[in-house]
């Protein structure tokens, strides 16, 4: 067992910069695996709204592009950045394209997928736009499956609980 916490796991931003969640977020975070060519891609709109609405209260939305679900994130880093900014006005940080399942699963997702959803099920990410809400210390507070909209009441109330008043 190491002393490395989830917030200290080495990450790479979409533009190739080395970072960690502690550096990137510095507080509560909503980590979401994203894709540009998915039926759930319009969730970017609500994710960006959450990022704007809760930024001043310390929440950082972190997008994690992933091409593991039917090749729905095929683009290069530049193409992903261009799509997200021009189509959805995304201002929240995006990580480099990342494997969230399987033998090349990123260490961040090794940890995140240990968390269970409300039905008690942990394990592999089911699809694009699975959401993990982290407290400032990196503890996974809630796991929301892909079809749960980012602005659903249960997501908002969980975010309100971690950002405080």
C-alpha cells in the first residue's frame, strides 16, 4: 500500500501537460469520461453549465476523453479540443485520451471504479459519460451511471453537499 491518494495520481492534460487532480482541481471534482460521437455527447452542455455554476464554490469538472466504447472518441487531442470548445463551449479541463477499462486502464480509473453506484455495483465503467463525484480529499462521494444527466436532481444535491454553502 502506498501513500499516494487519488488526487496525487499522475495525469496528462489534453495539451500534454503533466498534472494531478490535486493540481487541476484543488477541491471537489466531477470526473467524467467523455466522447464526441456518442448519443450522450449533448451532456457536455449540462457539464459546462455545472462547471460555470459551481466554479466559484470550488468544484472542477474534469473531462476524460475515452475511445473504448464503439470508437466514439476517434479524434486527435487537437480535434477533441476543437470539437469541445466550438460545439459546446467547454471551458473545463480535459485530460489526454484515456483507457477507463481493460488491461490498459489508467491508474485513476483503477481507483475510481472501486466505488459503487447507488445500486451497490462497482467495477467497469459502463459507457461514455459515467460520472464520479469526488470530495476535496479525493474520496469518491458518488458514482452516477452514464444515462444520469449531469443536472439531474440527485447529481445537483450531491454536488451541493460536497461544495458546502
